[in-house]
C-alpha cells in the first residue's frame, strides 16, 4: 500500500478508546516507533475497530535482533521438542477455533463459514509441521567410495520473515510460521495493516506454548516495514503473498539483498465448462468459486470459459445462482457473501464495472445497485456478471479482486486452452466435464500450477505445495508441503572417512 493510500484510508471520525496495536518483540508486547497509524475497519459496519501502527525500520531491526539472539539456542533444540510447541499451539488454535473465525469475519468481512474454513486450513498447516522430526530428515549413503560415507543434513537457515496479505488473515501466516520454527528457524511476521487482529490473537496463544522469547516476533506496519524486511541483512528468507506488482518487487529486492524468497502474486483464474458438464452439481460450485469471500482470494474464479453449446446454459444458471446469493454481514445466519475490505476497494471494483460497460461487455447482473439495509455504512458490492468479455478488455485481463465475474465463450477446448495460455498470470484453473480425455488434455496443457477437475477452488492441502506460475509466482519453492522443508532448511553434505 502506498503512503498516499494510507492517508486516504484513515477515518476522520475515529473515536477515542480504539486500540492502537503493539508489536511483539523478544517475547513482549511493545509500542511501535511509528508516528502514523492506519485505521482498521469492520467492513460490514464501516466502523473503525483498531489502529495499526505503521512501524519503522527501527522496529523491524529490533525484531530481527531478538530473532537473531534466540536463533542459536532454538536451532539446537531437538526437533521433537520444537514439535511439542507446535502440538500445544495446535491444541490452543482448536480450543479457540470459533473465536478466531469470528475475529476473521469482524476484520475482513467474509462469512463465518468462510472464516471457519480458512482457520481450519491454517490449523492443518500446524498439524503437518508437527511432523517435522520426520519431514526434516536428511539422507545418507555408505561407501560412496571405499570406506567413505556421505550424509546429508537439513539445517535451519536463520531468521525468516513473512509478509501476509489481507484476504486470509489467519490462514496465510500459518502457511509459513509453523514450518519455519519447526525446522529451527526464528521468525518475524508482518501482518497486513488492514487485518492485524487475527494474528495478534494467534501470537497471544503462541505465548502460552513455552516458546522461548524472540523465536517468533510480530511487527505491524505498511510499506516501510516491508522494505525494511526485504533489505535487512539479518533476514535470510522472505515469504510474501499479495498482488503481482508488489510480489515482483519483493522478490527482486529480497534476492538482490542475498535472501531466498518465495513471492506469491496475483491471478486471473479461468474456469472452463464443457457441454458434457454436470450442470446440476457444477453450478453452485462454480458460483462459489467466483463470489466466495467476495472474490477476494487468489484462487477465485475470474473468467468463465464455456465451450460451444455450454455457453447458454452455463450463463443462465450462473446468473440465477449469483442473483440468489444473500449479501450482508458475515456474522449473520444465512448470509452467503460479505463486503469487500474497504470503501476505497469497493470504489476500485465498481470502477472496473464501469470499464466493462464502456468497453462493450454485456452486463448481465449489476452489483453496484445492491443495498444492505441493516448495514448502511458497510462496504458492500453485489455479485456482478458480464458476458462476451474479451482479453483486450480491462475486466478480461486485470485482476479485479472483487465479486465481478466475466464470461468468455469459445468454440473448442483448444481455444479455451489458448485463451488461458495467453494470460501472464497462471495461479489456478479448473475444468468441469464428464470426459476423462478432456480433463487430461486440459490438465496437461494448463499453464497454472494448481489445476482442478470438477473442483471450483483448486486449493492444495497443507501436505502438498501451493503456488502459481508465470506472473503469479516468483521463486523456486512453493509454500507448505515438502517445499516448505526445502525452503526453510539448507542441505549440508558431510563426506567422511575414518582411518
């Protein structure tokens, strides 16, 4: 986020009594050196619920110093003992599951069911990381030459950092934190300045897990904190999730400073529907893919690509399903879609609807007209659907990150694949079909790294790698799964001969 955006997003009427958050450094909650703060909203109510300090490079330096101090003893802690910390953390996350889900809904706006799903996915990452004593094992071979043996050990790299996005405030940090500390590294987390409350609560739970001071630190902030993390010579590895332009910058800046980096960027996800698809089962799945979490997720469907005769039925069913979605406060029963994150973002997404109309796309459903009567100050935008969208249009090319779906009909599966291959982003993609041949050809040629067959959101589980390709991912190793153990460790090769 730019500094000008920070100024624009500050609420003029933020009242007294709103908490200004603290950083967690060296095992203590301490005030930031920041001179500016950013207001944190409940997006369903349009009310300020906290303030995020825009921490300075000095705050990041203090966190790194604490992490460096804690590293030698933590790396020498037996992996099974480190795993016990994660087992305790997992139990506390489970115990506070509903509380965490409600915090996510309060600060982000997604529905409670969506928040519960994301917290569950985060807990699953901790569960996988509890297996570190086995998953971190190296390998060996005796007699690589006469009386000479070779062993490979995995060792932690040092201080690691993660820069988290706003859209999954509880889940995404857990893509990184448990794997990093399980393998013996120490950690600095920077939450999104727009949704810091979930991570604050998780760090409070982690405090109860017998974790030595400095092993995990949290620094709130915006651009200055991100730049400090990228540049700091004491940080050895950086993980990032956000938009493609920022992901590219973080990757280039971090690697230029000698760090390893994994930077997950934006998406424009194509969902192909064949004429032989099971429309009765597929329609709700596809609709949720496009409009779940108000479209604010990197695996959300963006472009529906019906093939041949599938166009009419896919279009009509999706319009009906989208129109039937109940939009409102995610804490309320029956609500199926919540608000977008801020008023500024609502205006940005609405601007794309204006562009779609001016560029000649056919507007089938206009979410700008939506009103949520009992939440008049909320940042709501209804499901929106365009037909006859081309790749030359802004809505057909840009990542909108909101509840705006586009339909781009084609005549053949080959054309659908060509449309997908032509786009610079390649995060996730799906096909709906009853044909094994079509599914196989689609999966083989898809440019995206995460492919779904009759799956709306192709999100890998915690024991598989997660990440895109092309402009959707910068780096060599994806997040969680086996890749996490490659990213957070260095392989030391020991060649031995004894006389």
